């Protein structure tokens, strides 16, 4: 059995083949472009200023959630390492150990600021989101410097 042919007119088939009772939209007449006044030899008037500014650029859906997750994971690692370094790591305290302690503390503080910034509503705006990413990048660099110092301290003093 073959399906019935789609009727023409108001009950025409829509784009995926289903029947529709909606009339088809009218077609607009084609207008040909007229030459601009500047092309015709007359001076063009200055463009009018649009009183409504463009809407601010917004971060795509999912970017903030990913950023919040990344900051949380990095902060959890930083706090776990800081606890180990401060309370469980064997050996005496020396200048390099104090350098690791301070750099990990600063990294945790910077990550906390980045997490606070990422939880704000304003972080949906692209320029705020980029600033938050800069905070996260700086905190990661400081943490990496502290981890390298911890590695060096382990090589030198163990």
C-alpha cells in the first residue's frame, strides 16, 4: 500500500514529510539593489549611531562548569599535598622546605580566589571568565614551582 500523495495548498507536507494544516508562507518579491548615494556621486551621510550597544559576549554553556570542576580538583590536590608536606613529610625544616610551604599556601589562596570568581554570576561574561582563567593559570604555575621545589628538596636533603 502506497502512502497518499501530499496535498498542495494549505495542507501541504512540511520539511520532514508530515502533513500540516498551516498555510505555506507567502513568498516575498525579489528587490534589486539600488545604487547608494555615494555611488551616484552624492556625498553619503554619516552612519547614525546605534543607541543600543551590542549585548556582552557570553561564555558557551558548559565552560563555567568545567572550569569550576578543574579548579575544585586542583584545589583538592593542593590541599592534600599541603597537608602531607606540613604534617606527614619526614625530615627537618630548612629554607627549601619553607619555600615549598609558602608557595603551596599561595597556590591554594590563588585557587580559592579563582573558585570564588568562577562561582559568581558575572563569570558568564567572557572578559570575567578570562580573568578567572588567568587566576587559575597563575595558581597552577605557583603550585608547579612549589612541587618542583619539593622535588629538589627531596633530592638534596634525603
